[in-house]
């Protein structure tokens, strides 16, 4: 009995070693490591973007404080003292510097978002809001500066980028809108997949598989016509009904990322448990039904 038990243990260990040395195991392990690295890079990237957003928001807070001071001074009457004039000019200079920095930071955010794995609609909306604030603050400061100059001609006419910011901000906003639209298009494209189900003869007629009576079934990977498939967003689809009692997936998808179950009517349903892995090899799902 002991010999039989030892033999079983040895066989189990050998089987485990064979699995770990198999190409499938190595491929899955490499895929897991790659996903872990992507997640780590995405987290670092997101943290950096959030830090920039925080800096920009803090800059706008400082601008609003200075704005309030300038608004009060623009409504005061009487001649400005030298010290008051210097303080006003100092506030205007500070505001211009923050506006320029915020403009550069927002441009950096736009660039990062364009090439980011975190190009979510939430980040797009935040950057759009920051651009709108930049436009509003530039316009408000320009109006305050004009009001102060009317009150006291000796207030320094600063040669800064405030007017340029006010003039160009609409162009920047339009560019950002176009970029956001492009990102949305790319996001949709990256998350689009296609599926088709049918009998063997129907799939052959659609020219997505080959194989005859004696030849094994083979999925065609070239020359596939997308318009023959049903288009889906892989982020939103967890189940794919095939309206038949039996189903067999012919296309290549990682095991463990899906299962074939049944619905309330007893028809087969493809249930996707890990959509990123499921669609990682092919964006075309071909299902043979009976």
C-alpha cells in the first residue's frame, strides 16, 4: 500500500512539473506578468496625472484670491499710492505666471491622456473643465487689468501672455474637443469585437471556416468581412446567446476566461468571465451551433 501511495505521489509531481513546463502554462504566466506590469504602469501614470490636476486646481485657487483683491481695488476711488500700485502689479504678475504654468500643465495632461491607458471619460471631462476655467480666468483678469488701468494710468502695462491666453483659449478648447473625440473613437475601436454563430454549413457559406467531410474544421483569419458579424463593445457584454441547444467555440480564446451554460429556455449561452483575456487573442468569436 505504501508503495502504491508513493507511486501516486510521484506521478502527481511529474504531472505538475509537465504542466509547469508546458507552452500553455508558460504563455499564461507571461500574460499574467504582462498584465501585472500594465496595471502597475497605469497606476503610476494615473497618480502622476492626478498630481498635475491637483497643482492646476491649487493654482486656480490662488488666482481667485488675487482676483478678489484686484476686483476691490478696481472699484475704489481716489488716487492709488505707490505701494498700492506696486501690490496690484505684483498680483497681476503672479496671476500671469500661474496662468502660463496652468496652461502648460493642461497641455501636458492632454498629451499624457492621448497616449494613456487611463484615457477614461472622467479624465477627459476633468481636463475639459480645467480648460474652461483657464479661459474664464484669463478673460476675467484681462477685464480687471483694463479697469485698473482706467483708474490709474501709471499701473504697469504688463507685456504678458494674458491676452494671448484669452485669444487662443478658444482654439485650444477646439483642439482639445477634437482630441477628446479622437480618443473616444480610439477607445471604441480598442473595445470593439465581433461575433457570429451558425451551423457548420452557414459558417462555411459566410466564408469564416473551411473543412469538408473528411477535413477538419479550420477558422479563416484572413479576408473576414466584418459586416457579416455582430459588433459589440467588449466592456459591456458578459453573455452571448446563440439560440441553439448546443454550441462550440471554433475561434481561439483562452481557457478559463469563459464558459458555456444555458439560459432559462435551455439554449446555450457563452458566458465571459474575464473579457480582457477572452478577447486578447482574437477579436472575432465564431460559434458553431446544432
